[in-house]
C-alpha cells in the first residue's frame, strides 16, 4: 500500500513538470562560443565523446545556487531534465570537434599509455534559464595526465556572447 501511494505521488509530481526539449539552433550557438571547445591555444581538434553525459543531480544543485535560485528558472531546468532521453551528439552542432565513440577513446588510452596526449571532452546538454540568458552545462575535459577538469559551468549571455561566470563542483588535476 505504501509503495502504491509513493508511486502515485511520484507520477503526479513528474506530470506537473513540463518537458522541454533542447533547441538545436540555441545549442549550436552556445557550443560555438564555449571556451572548452574553441580554445585557440590548443593544437588540432579534440575528440568529443558521442554520448551526452547526464549529471542531472549536479545541474539541479547548481541551479539552486546563486543567480539561478528562483522558482521559475529551477522549474524550467527541471523541465529540461525531465525531457532528458538518451542522445548522441552529431556533427551539426559542433564545428571544431571530432565526434567519437567512448570505446574508441578507451582503445587509444590502452594502446598508447603515457605516450599520447589524448584530448577529449564529454558534455551534458546545455540547460538554460527561462529567459535564455544563463546556461548550465556539465563538462568533463581531459587533456592528459594531470590535465583535466570536471564540473558544472555557469555561463551568462552578455551582449549576445556566452561568457563563463563560475564553476560548481569542479575537480581539477
């Protein structure tokens, strides 16, 4: 009986959140300005792992902090999380990355241990505030031994350009 009531409550709660799909045009503009992708100091194109990373727990916690801590934005982000279904990245969204399967990255890492400076990025989809002026994204950037970052980045649109503001839950090596 308890489980039936709990199941009904979960179903009611999840049905109150409007599912919001990712807008491809918006995402392409955002990714085109993302510093981890367009770093001019980097030689060559890094790899982007084709599977979208889902760290909804971290995205939601970051949304509850600082600038995004208002009910409208949090509910809007919950709607984007609710629409999270398995997605593979495609080349249409990225001009400067080579998209590869995770298994390809694993095979290179095993073959060329410590001899090859493998650079790859894993990304979540971007989660926007309701007014589309702020965006959260989970980034896992690997550029070699003792060269990595993982965490949620907050970006703000300033004069039409996406600008990095701060990171949450960041791990750097």
